[in-house]
C-alpha cells in the first residue's frame, strides 16, 4: 500500500477530536522544534499587526498552523464536516468573478462553494504527485473546474458567460502584478480580478470568505464585492479595484488574524524587477494558489 494512501485511511478512521489534538501537537512541534519559515511568518504578522508582539506572534501563528494542518486532515473526513454556505443564492442567480483567498480552511471552502454553485478556480496543483492526485480528485468530485498552467482570463470570461463563477486568489505575491498598499506596505498584486470585473459593465462581482468555527465546523460567506468609485479610465479603474481587493483581504485578516496564511513572502519584490506600471494584458493568467 502507498504510505500516503495508508495515512489517509488512518485519518479517515480517526475521530475528529483525535485529528484536532494531532494538529495541535504538530503545530507546537513546528513552533519549537521544526520552525520552517517561522521567522518569515513572524516578520509578516508583526509588521502588519504589531499588537501581537508580546509573545512574538506565537499564539496567532500556532493557531494558524493548527488550523492549516487540521483542515487537510479533515479533507479525509469530508463526511463528518459541517460547512455552512451563506449568500449562495445570489451567486446562483448571477455568476461572476469571486474574490477568494487563503482565509480559514480554503480548500474546504472551495469544495463547499463547488457543492453550492458551478465553480472554477485558478489553481496551482500540489508538487507532490500523491497529494496532487488526492486534492485534484476531491476538486473534480465537487465540480470545481481547475484553471491551471496555461489558463487565461479569456478562459475565465468564457466560463462566467456560461454560468460558472470563477474564484480569483489575490492574497499572494504576483511578480507581474500592480503595486498596491497592503497593511501599509507596497505589495505586488494580480490585476486579474479587476480586469475580469471590467470586461462586462453589467457583471456582478463577489467575495467569498471562509473561516473555522471549530473542529469539523466551517463557514463560507458570499457577499457582493464592494466596488470602489470608478473613473472611466481603464488603467486607473483596474488599479482602484485591485487596491480594493487588498483592503478587503486586510479587513478579513484583522477579524481573524490566525485565519490567514502568514507564511507567504507577500511583501517582497523580486530582485531587480520593478513593479508593473500598468495593468497586464487580459490574456495573461493571474497568480495561482
């Protein structure tokens, strides 16, 4: 038997409280013994939210790691998960671009949205072939169309016109993105969501926030995207919408700091590469997760 398959079978047989305790143990081991990218996470958190400096961010970051680990263990027990989706009726009535991100158990949220409405998402498959088979298999089972390498905004536009909403993940660095303010610092951000929104003036844009309410209990809330005032100048409007996406992420992260993936090198500019001065062409695929 493949060791990965054996591990998934063991997880599928264990009660949720045991998986929860195991995730806490692994989170503490990460903090104290195997601090992979812990310093990066601390720098990100304390630069953005210095009020958590008293314990070096330990409480927030350990809970972050616990929630990430538990969410992937929970994928082996989908039959035991309770995921409430709020606001899905609006998205069912009018498909459109959806601002999504590394909030809460994002893979659980993605699958729950796929169960609620026809969904697609720009995604980067896991590098490990065994993890890739498992994750992509789940996404296929939940009717999530995967926009992977080679997919473009034209593909997304065609899916939306066909009645399938497309999720855009814009809370990680995109080296060809626009420089917008995120927690008071410049951050390169994909303009793909903004370009997609502006393709059709009648198109409604949405947001989808995911958060954990407890072991095996999650919520997804779908709301209309708060579109900023537009000027009619495409370049300026793309920038305004992209800045508004950063503000939306920032607001959600302030609500639940432990619920965001602080491990990203979100604010780092690539060496020797200046930020983009204008929005990318609509044929360029956005950043993927």
